[in-house]
C-alpha cells in the first residue's frame, strides 16, 4: 500500500517539476530586462543622433516576411545575413535576428495574428492596419512618441509631414504614437491596364480605351490566336489568384494587382470604399447600383471566356503572364518590371507589355480610386529596450538606399518600410525623360527627398536603348542588368499612364470603426463571396439586391452611421 | 515484494504520457474561458472582460452557423460511410484472390496514397480537375463542355468525400484483412464439404466472421462525426465553394486566426467539442452494448 502511495508521490513530483520548469523560464526572462532598461535610458539621454552607432551591440528580434520566389540573394547569403543586414550592423551596431519568417501575404499575416493572440511578440515587425488596431487595443505596443521625436531623421519626418498629418493620425491613439507609419508614393494607389502590345500589333488593333473597345480586343485575343501557335489556348484577362481580391478596399487600398479595379472605376463604382453621396452623406461603394452594373459587365466578360476561367482558384495569377498565355491584366506601376515581366521576357523576348490609363468612363475620363499614404505599420513590442533601433534603421535605409546593389531584392532589408514622397515616381519619371533627352545630368539630380533619383539617372542608359522616346520592349536591354531593368521598366512604362490628368476618388476613411471590429469579417465575407459568385456565374446577377439588404441588416447600416459621425468635422 | 517493484516501473512509464496530457490537453482547457470573454491577448485569459453568452448569441444570428454545421455533418457522415463500405468490399475481394504475390502487390499500391499529405495531393487534384486538366480532356471526348470542378459548390462535397475515400481505402482495408485472417479455416473446409458455393461461403462464413469488427468500427466512428477533415478542405477550397464546403474547423480557423475574432471562434469550437463529446460517449456505450468493447 505504502509503496503505491509513494509511486503516486513520485508521479506528482514529476509533474511539479515539469510545471515549475515552465514557470521558471518565464520569470527568469523578466529579471535582466529592468536592469538593461535603466542602463539604456541613461544612454538615451546622453545622445540622440539619428544615425548614431550604438556603443553596445543591440540585438533586435524580428518577424519577417519572405518572398518565396526571390532568388536574388547571392550564394551564402540569407534573409538574416545579407548586404542589408551587414550594413545595419556595420553602421548602427544592430544585430537583426529573425525569430520567425513566413511567406509574404496570407502566411505572414497569419503568423502575426498568432503572435498577437498568444502575446508572444518579436521585438519589432511590420503589420497592417487591423493588426495594429488589435495590438493597440491589447496594450502590446511600446509608445514611440519620444523616440520618434528624438531619433527620426529630418528627411523621414519631412516625408511623413507631406501627408498633411494623415500618416501620423493613423498611428496615434490617445495622443501617443504606437507605430512608425510608412508613406507610399501616390503611384502605388492607381491601378490601370497592362496589355501585350505585340499581340495588338499582330492583330492590327489599337490599345483599347473604353469598355467596349476592351471587350473587342479581349475577344480578339481569345479567338484570333495572337501567340500564333495554332491552338486556341490564350486567355485575355488575368484575374485574381486564390485568396486575391476582386477589388481593393479601404483596408487594403493599394497594390491590388490582378484585381478588376479599373473596370469598376470606369463605371464609377468603388466597392470596398466609403464614399460621400450627392447629399454629402456617407455611403458604401459596394452597395451602389454602379457596382451592380460593373458586376454585370464582368459577369458578361467571364461567361464569354474573356477572363481567366480559373481566376480565384489558380494559386498564382502571375503564371499566365509569365508563360505568355494571357494578354491583359490590371495593376499598379511596379506590377510590371518588379512583377512577372522579367520572367515573361526570358520566356519570350517579344512579349511587349505596355501600360495604359484605361478603361475610361463614359465621359472619357480616367477615374481610379485612391489609397492611403500609410498602409504599413512598424510596431515595437511593449518593453523592448531599444525602440530607437527601428527608427534608426529606417533613417539609414532612406539615406543610403541608392548605395546597395539593386539586384538583391530590397525586401531583404530588415523591417523595411516604404518611404517616399507622394510625388516621387512622377518626379523620377520626368527627370529620367530629361536625362534621356540630354537636358539634365545625373549630377544635377542629388535632390533631398528623392534618395534614388541620382542612381536611377546614372543607371537608365545601361538598359534603355535608342530611340529613347519609344518604350517598346525591343528598345530595352534587360540582360544588361536585370535588377536595373526591373526598376527602370516599371518607372518609364508604368508611370507614363499617370502623366495625363485623372479624377481621383478617396475613401472617407481607411481605418476600422468600433462596430467593425466584431462585425466586419462577416460582412466582408458576404460581399466577397457574393461578388465572386455573380461574376463566375454561380449566382444570378439579382442576388446583388439581396446582398444589399443583408449587408445593411447585418450591421452595415450601423457602420455607415458610425463613419458618418466620425467623418463630420 | 517483487511484484510491487514491478508496478513502480509502470507508473514511471506512465509519467511522460501523463505530463504530455496535462500540458497539452488539460492545461489548454482553461482557454475555453475565451468563449465567454471579450478576449484581449495583452491581458490574457485571466484579466479579459467577461461578456457571458454574447459570443454564442452572435454566433447563432450568423447565417454561416447553419451552413457550416450542415456541411460538417454531411461531409463527415458521407466520409464515414464511404470509408466503411469501400474498404470492406475491397477486403472481401482481395480475400478471394488466390495468388498471394498479386494480393500483396495490390495491397501495397492502394495504400500508398495514405502516406501523402493533403498539401501534395491537393496540388495533384487541382491539376487533374482543372479547366484544361485530364478529366475535362476525357469529358471533351464525349462532347461535354469543360467543367470547372472546384468552382462548383454542388460538386465540391462529393469531390472531397470521394478523394478522401480514394486516399484512405487501401489503408483501412488492413483492419478488415486482419479480421479475415482470424476466421477459422476449418469453417471454410466444412462449408466446402457441405457443397457451399463461393458466394455462399462469403455470405455464411466470411461476413458473420468479421461482423463484430464492422460494428465496432462503425460505432466508434460516430465520435468522429464532426471531424470532416481540416487539412483536406483547407487545401482544396476557395470562396466559391464556402456554401457547401466550409466546415466548422475551417470557419474557426478563418474567424479566429485571420479575422482576430478569438471569442467567436472559441465559442464555435467549444460547441463542436460539446457535441463531439456527447457523440463519443454514446458511441462508447453502443460499442459496449453491441460489440462488447471496453477500454476500462
């Protein structure tokens, strides 16, 4: 008897050891933190140099998104150790350690969500708006107000100020700044048409401007064998991939490549955006009659086979463009060279992708929706000893970006935020034209606020062949330096459509309201599912009307009212 | 004295399993509290605000709830039936084969897919059923227009069920084959002497001989009714087939992990657990009653 009781005691003791071991590890973490914190506050008071090299090595643990298709790292380098991380170490004495990494997009978002839910955060990471709000609500973030004021370089501050307070407003809660916002160029917000000009030429067609012309061209692309292989295997319009969005929305307003944003916009339909109606009341773009009209057209296109039949099921929309199956897609300026076009060129040097501000609306205007200058938020875990490190890293990147080898993808820079003056791409485009025309020299272009301009000007003639005013693919030499070509092609071809004046539509808000935190997921799912089904013919067009009723009843009306209130000055 | 020293080792051997169970199954049970809270990860389970049954109320107002419950049960029941009948028939057919090497070959080949993960198989399936894939190639011979299988909500559950049965039937056959070897060969000899044909031997000797196994397995699978297979569906579905393919597990994943609605997701997960627990209890009782199967 006593023996068996002993056995149970042993068992319990074992469990206790296991449990106490767990609790030990967490409490031992706490101790050294406070002492280093004190040491650090002393150091902060000593000096506040935006580019100052720390005396003691600083370690920062980060969560990082990885582009799985990125093969630009030289042999031996890794996301954790490459030209960028070594430079950060050398200049600032900051060691970046990757505690976890995930593929860019859904995987990365999910990994962040897991970190938030389990309250197990890396020292710093780049998150999106909804995640930022959640972390503020949960009290997980370090207040960056002071370190921002002390350490942000004048250039970074200047760029943030060009947004007229929008960027700072989006990260400030109760007077405290809980994240470092990015600032994207305006060009990242505008979606337009990319088309295979060699196909157009072959079939004797003009670049389409209106929806009717687009339909004619798309039809010809499908039926008249533009790739000349004798098979009816071409797709006209590439659609979003699995998990991709049909249209950008107020939470993800920028960079929605392969969606149908320009088609919606040509009907003055702005699904996913909060708009002001003619009476000045706030309303939601997705429930407007114009959206039904655009959906009807897309449904028509799809049923006629003009849009990729397997859109939203295909795992990667780019493959159609790379392998030369598709002739049209919609995207922003960088979706060209930085996107699938380098591979498309390697597969077929004649693939002459060009960009046009199209389709136009009934009056002949180009009427895209616009995004928010800030869509990335660099957050720091509450209690991290060196919050200034993340700010210094951004200062450094902006100042010295042009010194790096462009062939190594910039996404390997740890915790990179996009910082660009809103007009940076327009200025770059115009200046490069001047450089090509010989009216400006690279030396003239060392302008503050445009950190890459001089390097771009020096590089342009490496890859651009004469005549300089013709951007067709045969007047480029991508093989001279593919990294440079990606940027230059994106800039010259991708920014050209934005040189004509166009009509901008902004969302009333780009952040969530209180009710949205609990209700938005269900409403958003209802909307995306309905729209996709309508376009792909799985539901009748008139299910749109039922969607509008359901959407309003399930909290939509309440949210519109909330936004209307906050939007009033 | 000797026997008591012996038991001590048993308890020691129990220790790793028991600590594992405590750490990963019993301690996390406290997480259930999230279902009744406005959960705030920064505050944790202990300090988040209690909101009572709010999450459950909202859950039942959602149209999704009905759909996912129906989908889960429909897909799972179909899978249970398919995974019972197909391996049974296959085992009976194999058992009739006389050539031992041939039998072994077939067995090996059909249980290979069991060892592939759904991540790999989903890629293969998506290709086979794609718009330009081989299945549509075959259909085109009969002048049938290509079908986009994975966009069809009406077909999706059947693709899920049949691909799952295809993947698992070889492996599930093993249990029945094992039961078949347990039948006394003298029964077959006796039947043959009495002049029973092959069919008669199958009906009167083989089937009764493995009936207890069949009953036991079908009863125990009741506990699995709400497990419709997260891996498989997650890798194959898309928004177009949510209406017929979204199950509790995938919904909980999206709501909790992608949309950060921890309370709601936990509430739904809890409801699933409660129903599963009831079903397991019932099936255990039935297994005892009909197959005399007991753990304790």
